[in-house]
C-alpha cells in the first residue's frame, strides 16, 4: 500500500475537497511572494463538528532535485465544539492559510488536504523562477 493509492485528486472547480493553491506562475529568484492554500474556494466544504477540513500540508519539489521539501503544515482546530454540544461552540477555523516564500529555482508546489471523514486529497501548482 502507498499514499498514492489512497490520496484522491480531481478538478478543484468540481470537487470540494481538492486543495486550491493560489501562487504566481512566475517569480524572481530570492524574491518574496505569497502562496495561499485552501479548501472550498469554488464549492464550500462543510465546516461542522462532525465534518470538516482538519489540515493542509504544503510541499515543494524542485525541478532540479529528487526530494520534496515541507513548506508548511496547517491545522484548522476549531469546529464549533462546545460543552453545550456539537456545533454550539463560538468559533470555527476556516481551511485557509497563507505563507510567504522565496525560491532559488523552479519547481512544483504540492498540497494535501485532510477531511475528517473523506480522507486525503491532493493538487499541485508549478512555479517558474526567473533569474
Ligand atoms: Fe468532506
């Protein structure tokens, strides 16, 4: 068994679980830029105590190199839990995260989102680095 056998993917415009990576297509080497990862950008995913997106892992695989690097790991912890009961709590974390990155060379950002009942979903976005 491999992760590849259980991590699902699809077009994020039609499947609500697929993480959406918003990043520039082209950046300059060593210059800061913002990347946003989220779930539910086009079609909202439920965000309840029973059913929610719990985390997104963002990685980078350089074109020149064999290994992927972890960029950030984002936990979305509040889903209206409360002593009053499920969905009665005062706070909900939306599954959206932003990071500021600098790249030395071109490569691919990869994201994996985890839904507490529908498992793992992935997507990717290539970034070109101009010297
Ligand atoms: Fe789900």
